[in-house]
C-alpha cells in the first residue's frame, strides 16, 4: 500500500521514512508538507513523483491519487484532527501519531469521519509491535508471575523545545500527552484493563500520576520534560518483570526475577506500518484502532483534571475487546502459543 506522510518533521524524517524503506506491505508513495524546500529534497531523495507531492492547500486533491492508500499524520498533536478528517474525506485510510488528538471531541470527529468514509483509523502506537513490550503484555495478562502487586512506569526526556511546550498545539498537562501516554499505555497493556480512577500531582515539568484499576490493582507513573527516565516494572506475587529502557526506538532491555529476556531488536515503525497495512489488505480490524487512541486521550485529560483540581477523578471502565491481545495476534499468529519462547 502506498503511504503518504503528512508533516515532515523529526519523527517523519528520522524514523518513519527510513522505516518505509524496510517495509514489505507498504512503501513511501507521497508527502504532504508546508515547506517547499523539504518537498524538493524529499522528492529527490526518495524519487517521488511530482503528482505525489502535496502542500497543506492542495492536500485534499490526494483523493484523486490512486497511488496513495494510507495517509500518515505526523504533525503537532492539535493539528491531527484536521489532517485526519481531510484524509478520511479523501477516502484514504489513516494512521495518526499519538496522542490521537488533544480533546475527546476531536477524537470523536476523527473516528466519525473515518467511519463515514469507510476507512480505517489507526494510532501510531509503535510499542504494540515491539517484542519486549509484547512480552510485558503476555507476562501481565497471563499472570505468569502471579497477580501484579505494584506496577511502575516512567518516561521522561530533557531539552524539550518548540510546540511541545505550547498547550494550544501539544494539549494540556505538560509532558502527559507526549511521554505520559507511554506510561498510561504500558500500565493498561500489562494489566489489560483501563483505570477507573486517577490522581496526580505536577512538580515543575514533571507529572506523577496514580492509576486505580478494577480489583484494587494500581500503577504509579511519572513523566517529565526535565528528567530522563525510561522504565517499566511489575512486581507480582511470585516474581517481577521489567524493561529498562522500556519505550525507546531501539535498545530495549528486559529482565525478570528468573533471568534476562532476549528478543530480537526490530524496526518498530516498519512492523507497525506493515501490520496496519496487512490488516487493511486482509479486511481485518487494525491492531491499534482510533477508539484506543480516544480512550487514552480521555484518560490523559482525566489525569490533567486531577492535576488541576487536586481531586481523585473517576473514569468509566472501558469495556472493549482487548486490543493488546489483538495486537499480539496481528504480529504473531501464535501469540499465546508462543508464551514459552521467553528465554531466561
Ligand atoms: P516536529 O516538530 O519535528 O514536526 C512536526 C511537523 O509538522 C513539522 O515539521 C511540519 O512539517 C508540520 N507542521 C504543520 N503545521 C505545523 C505547525 N503549526 N507547527 C509545527 N509544525 C507543523 O514534531 P515531531 O516529528 O517530533 O512530532 C510530530 C508528531 O509525531 C507528534 O504528534 C508527536 O507526538 C508524534 N511523535 C511520535 C513519536 C513516536 O514514537 N510514536 C515520536 C516523536 C513524535 P512540514 O515542515 O513538512 O510542514
């Protein structure tokens, strides 16, 4: 399937376009950019057809381009909605970067536009396709070490500049939407549940939040724009398992109370795009659906409300078929059968 990238910033340039040179089910077919210099450079570098190079004004003409099957939106967060809805109206499948949007209203508009157009909306949740994180899902979801008594997730970066510091473009809650989302996602996919209540405190450019799940299970999360952190740890009744670093593009390492984990280092973005393309081609549902992105935005906004009010914020439980289980199935047909591949 031909993919067009919208917004040729750091992530599109350094991760997605190179990954599209390694994919089997999709390839870089087009670009959408507001910068004519980038348009010329990319066109040359990736040997793109002139008809597959768009700007933000003529973007809607993509509807007439049969070479483009999927539009991948990689702009600042608050602009995702506009570009996703325009892609849907052009009849293209969409992948949208995380977070899906900065408000639930925008998420709903995006989901509705894709449903009305009969196209698939996926979220660029690359870690659903990463073997160490998949193993964390398995260990949590199958209770390999018993029930989890304590879960910790931390993700922080330093030296953040530009639109990420502007709530109009990035969304509310400082680092929550950018890196906090990885902590929330990890806690949810290890437990295979979503929280029913949240509390949180902000400390400068860092946010601590506490997630409460059905059954009394909890997760302690920390995200930051001023501190480097990259950690996932689960303490269970019969042992523990962890990743550090947990959420990077590469170099993820894992161990458990009975030894180290060893999995292949993969190109997460290539597998993500290939898996989504494969799901579309085979008429299956996407492993990382827009609904999942919407639920996460709702939870992040609830955490932000907890930060603002100092109160515990209640959430309706999300009752939906396990997306994480589906993800495993999408990547590895023998997802549950392969539990024993864990190497110590
Ligand atoms: P950048 O700032 O590097 O790039 C964003 C691009 O969006 C710009 O280069 C520009 O492209 C386009 N754009 C359009 N309108 C605007 C505007 N008003 N202000 C700024 N840029 C604009 O951001 P990133 O690439 O780091 O992030 C983009 C998206 O990808 C975000 O949603 C982010 O959360 C997500 N992301 C996901 C990651 C992951 O691991 N899944 C990692 C990093 C980011 P152009 O010049 O071509 O018009």
